[in-house]
C-alpha cells in the first residue's frame, strides 16, 4: 500500500511539471510588464532595468524556467509584486480559510445529499423523488454567486440574522458554506440516486431479498456499500472543485481565502502570486484525488494496489 | 415499497418504428425535457427578436432614472446608470446564446478530433494528449478559464475562447473513452482485417457511436458555458461593459445589494432559467438516448 | 395413494405493465411439487419459467408486475401473505439459487457474511454461531479450506466454487423447497457435473424438494423425476422423465428432443444436419391466435390457429394440444 502511495505521488510529478510549464509560459504572455509593476509608477527606465534584472526577466526564457523550477524545489515561490512578501506566506495565511470553507460545505452537502439520493432511489418516480431531483437540478443550474447574493439579501438585508461577509464568528461561515454546499449537493444527490438505482437493480439485490432480508438491510448493507464508489468519486471531485468554486463564494462574502487572492492578483497582474496559487491548487486537487483512490481500496475489496 | 427484479434473459421485440421516431416520442413524453426545450426556445426567440421586444438601446445611460424600483415604465427596474434592466436582460440573451454556441463550438472543434485520435491510436500519441489533458483538468472549476483570461485578456471573444478551452479536456476524455471501447468491438477488428483505412473507420464506425455522449454533453455544456462566462463576468474578467452580459450585470449590481437588490436579482434569474433549460434538455436527451452515460 | 404436495400452483397468471401494453409472462399455469422430488421445468428463454419462480417468492416489483392465482405452500397461500410473512419464508422454508453466481453474490461482502446473515436472521443465533454454521455449510458443499474461504470475497473464488457457495447460502437454513434457476448454465461442463452431484446429495441429506429450471434437457434427464415443458407462458406438457424422453407427446417437446445434436445422427432424409424448430419464439406482445405454438408446428391442423387447445389428461401425463384432444 505504501508503495502504491509513493508511486502515485511520483506520477503526479509530471502533471505538476506540466501545470508549472503551462503556467510559466502563459504568464510570460501576459500583457503588461511585471518589472514595471514591481518597480512602481514613479520608476525611471533605469530602475525598471534593475528590477528586471533582479527578477531575472532579462535572461533567456529557458533559463528563467530552470530558475523557477529550482526555486520551486525549495518551496520558494517568489515574492508578491504587490506586497513584496513571500508568496508562500501569502498563500499560507489564506489557505486554511479556504480549506475550512470547503470542508464545511462538503460536509453539509453529504449530510443532505446522500440521504436524499438514497430516498430518491428507493422511491423512484414518486413526489419525493421529483422533489429531491428538482432541487438537485436547481442547485446545478443556479449561479453560485447569485445564490450567495440572494442569500445575503434574504438573511442579511431583510432579516438581519446573519452577517453579509468577512470572518469573525461562527455566524460568518453559515452563508458562505451553505452557498457552496448548494452547488455541490446537487451533484452528490444525483450521483447517489443514480448509483443506488444501479445497485438496487443488480442481481445480488434480488439474492439478498430472496433470503428474506428486510428492505432496510438490503438497501444499506447490500446496495449502498456497492453504490459508494461512484458516490465517493463525486465527493472527491467536488471537493476539488470546491477549492475552485471558492473563488466566487469568497468574492461574494469577502472571505479571506486563496480564491480571492487569485482573483485580486489576476486583476493586478501579480505574476508570482498567480503562479503560486494556481500551482498550490493543482497540488491540492491531485492530493485529494489520491486520497479518494485510497478510500476506494477500503470500500471495494476487489481493488488491491499491490 | 417496491421490490424490483427484472427476469433474466427475457426480451420483448418492440414495434418496428424507426429509432429516431421512437426516441423523439420518448423525448416528447419526458415532461422535464420538454420544459427545458421550451425554456431554450424562449431564449432563442428572445435573442432573435430582441430589438422588437425592447426598442431602443439597452446600454444608453439615463442617469436621471438611476436605481429605480420595478415600475410600469421599467418592469424590472433600472440599474445604476438608469438603464432598463429588462432591456439589458433581453439583450443579454443574445450575448449568452452566442457564448453558449461559441464555447461548445471551440470544445467540439478541438476536443473531438483530439479525443478520437487519442482513443483510437493509443500509444505515445494517447499518452501525450492525456498528460496535457490531465494538466488542464488539474485546474478545478473556473480556474482554468481564469488563468486563460489572465493571459488573453477580457472581453467577449476571449471569454468564449477561455471557457471553450476549459471545455476541451471534458470532450477529449468523453470522446476518448468512447473511442476506446468502440475500438475493441469486433466489427472494428473486422473492418481493419478487411483493410479499411483508419480514417474511414474513424468516420464511419467510431464517430457515430460517439455522437450520443457528445450530444448530451453539448447540451449540458452550453449551460455550463453560460455559467462559467457569467462567473467571469461577475468577477469583472469576462464580457466588459457596456455590453449587457448577465454575469457582469450581477457583478456591478453587487455594490447596490443593500438598497437596490433588484439590480442583482433579475439577471441572476435569467442565468438560472437559461442554464436550467439546457440542463433539463440535456438530462432528457440522456434518458432517452442512453441511460448508461449518466453523470 | 396420492402424496401430499409441498407446493401447489393453481392458475398462476403473472403480467407486466409496460409502455407498449400489458405482457403476460405466465398465463394460467398449474403445477405441483411433492416432498423429496425434483421437478424439472424446461423451456426456451422467455417462456416464463424464471418468472414463475420469482412469482413464488414474490420477488417481482409490484407495479409493474401483477400476480394472480393461488400458490399454496404447505397449505398456505403465499400470495395472500403480507411482506413480513413472505420474508420469513424466503431463505428459510423456500430458497432460491440463481444463474449467474458472479453477479448474484454481493461483491463487497465476504462469503461468510452472506451465508451467515440468513442463518442469523431465520434461526436467531448469535454472530459467532452463525459464522461456524456457515463454515459447516461450505464444508458440505465441498469447498476446500472452508475456514479460510469463509473470509474471502466472491471475486476470489472460481465459478464453480461461487455456485457452490450460492448453494450453501440457499440451503443454510434447511429449506423444504429449493428453486434452482439455471444453476449450471454459467458453468463449464465439467463443473456442471460436479454441481449436479452436489445438488443430488444435498437433496437427499436435507430432504429438500427441488424445482429445477433450465433449458438443458440433459440436466433434466439426470436430475428430474417429473418434467414440465413451458412455451410462451403456458405449460404444454407434463410427464415423468422417462415418459417424456421416450414418448414426447407435444410437437414442441418432440422438436426440442430432436434438436439435441447426436454424433452420427441422420435425418429421415439421410443427411447429417442439425435439426431445428423452424421460426422463432414470437414476441409476447404479438401472441398467435389459438395455440401459441401453431406457427412453428410441424403437425399443425386447422383448428390450431383458431382456438386454444384444451389440457388433455393421458395416463399420468398432461398435454396441451389438439392432437390429443
């Protein structure tokens, strides 16, 4: 098992390399001169030249990439063009907030989505199935940022129950996490329903019933356990997407996470920060996928990684 | 409480109607899909007849009427520059429809050939394309589109390209998966054994089988495209003012949330209904064409 | 002396509501199973034999399925029982073995768990005891190293072993009736023989009656005492095994027997060729008028296409055919 984990981690390297390459070249194509941005408005052409040299921007592009990679190995992601502080520090300050939000959202989504999916699957085409499926459909079709805004209107503006943004108390996390969860719950419900219906139509379900087992047992012990694999896949996938969807929610609710960091740095052309945050996102996403794969092995005895 | 078992090895020969006719009949019976289709139709008509439905320019500012609540004169109210929100929502349908079509077009144009080649030929070509796809897919959600926008710049054209490219990996994966399984079918082997050229096999055997998931994905993709573009617009990185794009309208309406919430509400409803329409239609297509290719 | 029947099916009609209309999969069949006997039910795919078995245990979803008639098991009408009551019978007094052991066993549960859960449920014993009984059952079906195998998952067993495990599972609570739906069809021929032996032995040991559903006439010849032949939802012939094979009455049965390939067999014309029943089984949605077999019958008469044949008693046998009316 350990071997497998190590192998997988190693195999993520080419992907990370690929991302870094993509990013590196993409950012070099950004309009605007980063040296100028770093040097500031008042800088003279000489100053800019000095800054350019400092940033290594006057070297051939492959050398730049080489320097970039070597720095990466040392976890040095450079300095923010705006604040001059190390990118790693900026990210580290905000990452926990985003992760917190994502975890809260996925937990909410699973708590509601999985049971809803199971109920839908065991009573297909009844009013309750239609209700849940419609809710799921609405969830996917709704723009996350609009939902957030509407929730703010209802709960902040009209009812004054919850704050509209920022952090501070436990109240502050409610609206953002519900907003994020609404989007994800839709996928989870749909996948759970589909997966359960599939499992319930399998031969082994008939066998279980033919032994006289209670329907409850058939659903949970026999069907659900089989249905979990696709469900977990979706949950894992969604967690990864949440890290990205956080971008919008964080903007709406002024939540100090890395999502906002990315947007702000794109608007400000802060190369190092853009690069660093996207790389970190990529890494996180890959780690989540790896984690999900490992969970599979626990659930499905047919999968062995040796 | 239902307990379901279908008897094994039991088939009924159905009536001899053509496949298309049967599918069409099934689709029409699916109320949800029908509703979705109607929604889409409404949008298309609105987009086409926009100047008829709302004479005058939707983007001309009229500061004297800034931020008015919905009234007879302006059924959806006005925004911060005094423009009728109704008018902007109506014209926004043009923008969104354009985006939906453009985005899917880009995705198909690049994704389908790459997926076919990757799935059918395998080997190094497949490996290379797959690693690139992996890298692209490692960007969760709208990040890829964001990153591309950062490079290409903002505006309608760049939005379409960025969101379109973020769809490409999805199409590649979809088409590749399909191509892979079709490739293993005996009739493809037979075709190869007879000496059929690769190109012919790709076009006559593999492509038709891929059409089903592509069609479904296209409908869903149009909805996704509108959402992504709206997200970019909301962040200020998509379609730029004064072009009326629903997401951008939401973004600028956000500042007035507390005393003029209508500015942000209505464009959002428009997005919601449009995406809902595409999702319903896509789901309906999937139910009819092949329940195997579920989410 | 007429034996008391263990299971009596009287005028069973099972229909399904589907998009194109109402389909009758089992159309008014009658059968009896006596203690200690193996009853064979033979027919092509789609004739309704599996649906009959599923109807007995009421494993069909109630819409779209609609079951009418009477199924008497030890003098209780199974179709009158509520769900709880029928669950007490399932796996307990009446058990079922299915065709595909790979898909019929739950891939994420151990063999031991799948066997012992029925024991725990019906015999009210504790986990430990149920587990050791499961091991005993595995031993009885001759699976080697049962105490190790009991912890394994279905995919770790071979096809033959899986089927044995299924049999172990079905017999774990010593049912009085075993419904075996194509128990050997998915297995290699050599393994088939082993499974047949196993089933015979266990039948003796547990005094279980078996309803053996199959399209394999060879299997019927080996295991069954009496046979029912089904076609398109009806029983077309019923006889003892010897009578059926020596003197088939119904043209369909004759056709089935003639189509068994023999090395060296020659047709009446003197040619060596596979004999077949011409035509195909029609769709259940388009049932022929009169006798359902008449479009394919080599001895068809005028009346066959107009009226349904009566059930004729002939000695200890029954046949549904105008030829014998």
